[in-house]
C-alpha cells in the first residue's frame, strides 16, 4: 500500500474544519489509545519549507501539528515490523 506521502491522489481536497470528513481523516491517523500527549519533537526546516507546509495545511483545514502527528503515525505503521523483531 503506498504511503499517503507518495501518492498525491490520496491527499484530501480542501476540508471544512468541522465536517465529518475532516474528523474521519484526522481520526484515522491519530493514536486514540493514549490521549495524554506529553512528548515534544522539535524540527528545523527552511523558511520556504515551513511556509509551503503551513500553506498546504491551512488549505486542507488542518494544523501543522496534526499533520506531523499523522506523518509520525504513518511512519510507525509502515515500520511496525521493526518493533516486532525486538
């Protein structure tokens, strides 16, 4: 199965923030097993990258933080076999 990063056709079109579609997309990528989020990840990117990323997330009706959470969840899902080997 291709990652949603690799297949642009899988990216949602503009979403109404309060819509059921937005809730479904966001909740499908969120880890609901542990609602307590007490860890922080700091990343450094160029100004251009940050501005483009922010423009896309705003267009989609999401936040930068929620998209980063989705990316991390997808990354873990794709590499789950590594965790099972240990």
